[in-house]
C-alpha cells in the first residue's frame, strides 16, 4: 500500500477526540453488491491467504468502533487505507478502553469493538441479554512493554517477582523507592504510570504479574491514553510504566524498554521474540469484535474484509507484531463462515 498515515499525528488525534475517517471510492466487483467472496481453501501456513473478491464501488454509510487504545491506532490505519477506496463511508474510532468499548458494544451502540483482551463472561452475558451476536477476530500480536526513564542506567531487566513488588496491591504506599525493589538499585523515588482500570492492558498485566486480573496498587498515574503514560515516564528519572509494544516502537528515545525475565532469562520485547513465543508471559493477542447484525450493511462487511485481508501489512506499517499467514487465514475463514451463517 502506498498510503502511509503519520502515527504521531494519528495517536494525538485518537487521544484528543477519537478519529473520524472518510473513505475514498474507486474500484468495483463484477458480482452483485454485497455478495461475499467464497471461503478460502485451507491455507499453507507459510503462504499468504488468497485475496477476496473486490468490494462494490458504491459503498456509503457510517461505521462505529470503540475500545482499546492499544488496538485503536491499527483500526484507524485500516480505516484510513480504506478511504482510498470508498469516499462515502465514514468510520469513527474511539479509545474508551477495552472495557468501555465492550460496554458500548453490548448496548448495541457500535459495530466494532477493539480489545486488548478476550471478552469476559459477564460481557458475553450482557451482549446476549441485549440480543448482540458477535464474531471475534485476532488481528495482531502484542509484546506488552515495561519501560523506564531513558536516564535510568541501573536496570535493564526485571523479573516477574520484581514487577510484582512494584505493582502488587499491598505495595500501595509501601514500595516507593527503587532500592526497595532491589537493594542494588539506588535511593531514587519510584514514580508509576500505567493504564486505567477500563483497559485490557491493565487486566492482562495485573493477571500475569499479580496473579489476579484487576489486582493492582492504585497510587499511580492512570490513563486510558498510552501517550500520557509515555510522557509521565519520560518526565521523571524514577518513572516506570507499561503499555503496548507499538507505543514504545513509536517512542524509542522517549522511554527505555526493559527486558523481562519470565523464568527463562531476560528477553527484550520485539516482533521476533513475540512471534517466536520467547517473550513470555507478556506477549498477547489483540482482537476486533464485530456485531453480526452489522454484516447486513455492505460497508461493514467490506471494511472487515479489507482489514483482515491486509492485517499483516497494516501491522508492519503501524509497528505492531503481525499475525502469521496461518493466523491471518484463520481470521478470514471465521469472517467468511459468519457471512455464510443464516440469520
């Protein structure tokens, strides 16, 4: 794809007001409008999935998405690329966090819900109570990244036990200095920033580090906007925080990424380590949930098809960890199966 969106501008606009993206129209299919492409044949794990049929040329309408600030930039980039094809489709992407996104999604207010964690049982029940059927698509992989201030020259790697010392609920008001984390660290005040409680990143991190989803000290600077976390850590020599890998990749000099020892030695967050499964346990899948009822609208069908067909290129452009060809083929097959299901 030739079009490349500036992620710094993108992330700023996301944080301020969400994104409204208008898509440009060209191209068309020879078939009837809205006719789905045939389901793909079983994929060779090393091969890219076959392309779907071209989208109708005369798409119009509005698509509403909300949810994870980690996934938001990727969905926005997909929408921006879609504008080169369909100028009469308006796509709005909010960043209320995975939990906030599911609240709106299960009330029927949005077509798509970006999520940095799987949907919870309680959220499934809420969707079911409101008659919202949905399909889950894995769109990229993430290497959740722990960062410190770039002037921090005393720590390059933290163990899960040390992260727990920093972030455990019982550490609130008690662990306030780096030398309490490790006696070899200097006498330097510990300053914490991280995602808010509506964030799927918060849920995943607290589950893996503290052993209980949502269990965390509360005396830290919390924000659903990961750029705020970057700025907080950048502005304090004793600062530390965590967020999705793409935000570190966008700010490699503003903060310093730490290696994590999950029990098998220190491993730095990277595309390669996440794909290989070596960055454990902070490597995780990222998702988009789609409302099945919205598939009756051709603009929604074609946007999702475009998103899934191009997810590898979008991921590389937006500095995410792309899916393998087999994972991408699975997502496309799930989409085509949903289209083929009556009702």
